[in-house]
């Protein structure tokens, strides 16, 4: 099957680029969009076997925190180069104690607790009422799950991810609230990325590697100057580092499946009713707000 694919990397993604772990790079470009310049898009591989890679937090350490990522420019740029399916990764904290640092989770649902982000392309337009029964593409989720399962690594098939505004971490009371409404994971990156991709009729699903227990889930001593100020033990840090090192193999296996999989999900028809009414045409750039 000929479909363009992209990978959006989380913190530490630049190590995959500089280390050559994704193979040979054949193209690199920054796309000028109505929302500003995108992050650099790197092309790996040739023809139908190639894919695009974007590091959402920058390529020099953790350069851009989640609330200030230009999500609209990045998603617009991927659509502009022809991408139809996006695999994302994110490193959230743990609310559900059945999970452990270093585990992988393929989330199935999403709670939006962000406050100040631009969350739609359809500002000042009369469309965008898109159903979110499955906020993540079931076909991409299935391929991610199958890849991790076949590789034999610890993973969970479902999880509810709550996305907070950041960049600060959450308070114990906030974590208790999120637990009460059914959240398993807490992070800062999947909103508005997932919703923007759906607006432009692109498939999108994340794989999460779990980094630490959220505030108050397990009592931890405050340690000044350390990563997460003591919320992550040395053993947990090692487990997380091992999980990150597995991403190239997971991405390779997932993309291999997707390249052979027909695109039969509903993601590509998210705007169909507006098209049927004659409110929009086939030129997706004409759908966008000012």
C-alpha cells in the first residue's frame, strides 16, 4: 500500500537523529506555514518505504516545552508533504499503579486539560464538529500494539491519557482529580496534536513510554536539582532509558505493518459531511481559518 507516514518524537528524539538509529536521511526541510515555520522534517528511506520524522521539542536537548510547541505549524507541514498517518510518542507520568516506569502503553482515550493552546485549524469557521469516539486511529493503534507484542516487551493495550497545560508538573490534588475521572496517564503533549491531525483527516496514534509516578501516587522525597526533583529512582531511570532505546525497533516494526495495511478507518473522512453539504471542497488549505 502506498501511504505517506510520519513519526513525531518526544523528548530525546534528537538522539535518534544524531545517532543514525533511523537509517539514512535523504531530505530535510522546514515548511513555512500560515502559523509560522514548522519544526524540521527529516526524510528517511526512499519511495514507498520512506517516512518523515519530526522532533516536537527541538533537536538540541529539550529546547521547547509542550505548551509552546507550534502544533498547528507541525501538523500543517506534515499534511503539506503528503502524510496520511502519524505515529507519535510521548513520555507521560503514571496515575494508575498497575503501570510501572519503563512500560509501554498504547492509549485509547484522551482528556483535555489544556487551557491556552490553539486547538483547531477552524478558527472563525462554521465547521469542525468532529466526533471523538476514538480520538486515536484504531488502525495505527493496532499496528503499534502488534509491533510491541511481537517484540515481546512489557506493554498495556489501553490507557486514558490526560493532557495538562504545563510546563509545571501537577499538584497532588490535581492528580487525585484526574484519577477520579478515570485517567491512567498524565502528560503535556498529545493535545492539540491528535485533534489537529483529525481535522486534516490524518490518522494519528501515540505510543507512550512511562517515565515516573505522578505527584502523590507514590510518596517520594524532594531532591533539589535532580530530574523531576526526586520523582524518579535510579532503577526507574534505567528502565526508562531502556524503553527509549527500543523505539527504533518499535517504529520499524510498526511502519512495516502500516505500509502493508489498507487505510480503512474513518479518519480520512472526518470532514465528509461538510464536503457533502458543499461547505468545503477537496483543497484542504481552503478549510483553514485566518
